[in-house]
C-alpha cells in the first residue's frame, strides 16, 4: 500500500504537485493534494461532466472528422 512506502507516497504527491501547475483546457485541474489524517496521500481533481473517450470509442466507429479532432486535442 502506498502509505506504507514513503518513496511511493512522495512520488505520488510530487506528481500531484506537478499536475496542479499545469493549466490547459484539455487537462483536468488538480485542485488540492496532501495527506489524510491516517497518512494516506490524496489529490482532488475537478469533476467533469460528459462521456469518457473509452465509452465514446466503445459505442462504435467515429466519423473521420471526429477522430482528427480528438487526435489533435490528445496531441
């Protein structure tokens, strides 16, 4: 478990801190991070409404224009 491995917990929070500094319309914001009273690290991300890319792809083939638009956003 991550709370039993100080190195893993530090890496987790370092990555949360880095993600919190990134601001882009296609990246979910990290709004808080730290340790819970029991020692477990946490981070809080904004809640987004909508369909996941996995669900969109699982629903069936996408029109080529949609694929290009999504690929540009991912890049």
